[in-house]
């Protein structure tokens, strides 16, 4: 950063509503490095550096911009004339920050306009910060990028008269026939003949009879002549929407209502351009009708044309949210499309529409039920009179495993489980839901004794066998004869 701040106090003509209160404003002005023009000749900055910092030239100062003076203006409510300050500067390298500190009138909704001038007092960079609230107290720190400006100059020729205006505003020629615009801005010029005159065409930076658009340095000449007779065209804008109408030959360019004179017999093509949130409806008057955006008016008499624009009424929307719960997995889709949950579980649909949801269980899962705006396990259709939420429950499919009981040894007995499925004796195998905990009990017959469990998770245990059925299992119960001296 260029380390020496440039300090000024703004002065204004007339009184203002700040009651004399000012606030310190620290501006960090960045010259857009893509637009800055460099010169190879020595600059004021280099002379300054050579004087105060002798030695090799810093690498960042090898080439410098043309800026020699910064002008700051602050305007806003209660400031009769913009408060201004001029700050002489030594120009920084392209992309370097120029720090400028000013004392500005306190107050709301201020617009700060900065212009950078070269050594011959041409304005070459500019920038604006609107809507800044400058309240008393701590200093206000702001950043503003200065972009290169280009100049558009308008000249008029011919024995007729008329005005040329620009969009964006700046040229009103008439009186103001030259203005500057930020680089890259398309500037549209419209030529409107005065009563008794007619627009004859562009020359210089533009040609032809239609609107003239330039986006860089340009000099444009508008020709006006005095024909044998002219007729007047009035264009009115109607309807609930906003739009503009332009003409070829140039003359009509308006968003409310406008007028222009054309040589008698001229065929004037009008073009309607709807604004944001607006559609073009129709023409009326001047031989124009229908909803096509262009209309040709024959100027064999004074004419009046109305362009109707309609505001687009936003369609009210409601939000449908899908949630998923349960131990399993699956997706929910909608018709019309919008929900694919999976990933997209919220969507907006026109209020009042019906949306059908379909649940699709993943492998190893099953769809169980809807809750919320739907219920049950069948289809789900949601009427979106307001925002709605639906939950889909997916559970894992049950997995079953088998327990097999074997008996061994010289004795006899019975093995039972705590569920009543195993009575071995007769039933020595049963199926259980995976994860079930089973308790096996071995009961010896008269004259026999239970020796131990063999194999499986209860191997060598002599009491009850407790096992978790996480997979297929086998348990062996060994019985011996009383006094038999051990199992076989």
C-alpha cells in the first residue's frame, strides 16, 4: 500500500443539515490495474521517490499511472451543494491503494463521488459509493475502486434542430454535449428532432437512423434538417407493468411518454422492450395493434400510439419437505418432479397443486408407512395449500438364523429354550430373528445327569447356555448315566 495518507477537509457552499458536525472518512482508493494506463516517462511519483528515497528505483514504481489529483464530492439530504475536496497526489502504481482521509458532513444516505485527474486536468478515473451513512463518532473506513473513464462527445449539424440524450444519463445536448462514462459501459444515444425539424441520421461514431450505442471514446454527429413538412408522434406507456419504447429513425426513447417530429411520410418503426417482471401486452393507436413487439407507424399525419405493458404476477409457491426415518434406507420421488430424496428433499411447487410422492425401498429394506401430511403405507398425494412436511419410514428387512441342538453321551435328557421353540426331545432345531438372545436349559432324565455343553459358544459350561443368535448356531448337550464316571 502507498503509505502516505492524503488528508483534506471538504468545503461546501450554503448550509446543511449536519449542524456543523463532521466525521472522519478514510477512503482506500484502488485504481483498477486492468485499466490503468502506464507511461515510460518519469513521473511526479518517481521524482518524489528520487528526492526523499535516493537509490535504486523500487520495482513496483517502474511505471506509474497518470493520476495527479483526486477530487472527492459528498452529496445527500440536507447538503445544498456537494461538499468537495481536492487532494494533490503522486500517482501510485497500477493496483496500488491510494489512502485519502477527509472530514465529511455527518448524515444519512450520502453519496461519495471520486474523480482522478491527470496533469493536464483531464478526468481519467472515477467511482461512486451511494447510500453511505456517516454518523458522528468513530472514523468510517470505506473502499472504492476507480475505473477508467471514456468521453462521448455529441455534435449537431444541418439546418434543423433537435436534442440528443444518453442512457445512462450524462448527455443532454441541448446544452450538455459531452460526458464521461465508466469504461465498458454501453451508452445509447437518442436523437429527437424539434418541431418543424427531422432527424437525418448519425455520422462519426455511429451511422444510420436508429439508436446509436457506443462503449468507448467516441465523437458522434447527429444531423437534423428542415423538411417540407413534418408530423408529430406521441408515444404513451400504459398498463400495470414497466417498459420502454424506442424508434427507428431515432427520436422516440422513453419509459413513460415521449414525443418527436418526423418528416411527413416517414415510416417509423417502434420497438417495445418490457422491463424486469413485465411482459409486453399490445399496441393501440397510430395503426398499431396486437402483441408483436414492433410496430410501424406511417407519419402521414400526427399520430398517437400507446404501448401496454403488464406486470407479471408472481405465482404463489409452497414448499414440500420430505423426511426419512427408520432403521432402513430408501428414496422418495415426486410427480411433478422436484423431490428426489436421496439428495433433494425439499422443493417448491405452485400453491394449490397436488404432488404425488412415491417411496422406493433400498435392497435389504422395506417401506413401512407415511407420517405428516400423508399416512398409511399406500400412495401419498399432498395438496399444497401451504408448506407441508411428509416423513417416509424405511426399516431393515428381518433376517432369520437357525439354532440346532445336538445331544450326546450315555445318558438321556431334554433341552428346552426360553421361547418354547426348542423341546429336544422331539424338536431340536428352531429359527429366530437375528440378534435374539436365547437361553438353553438341559434337564437330565431319571438315572442320568447333565454333564456339560460341548462345542459352540457354551463349550465346557455346566449351567444354562446363553447365546446371541447373530448367525446360525449349534449347541451340544452331553448327558451321562448316574455313577457313569463321565460323559462319552
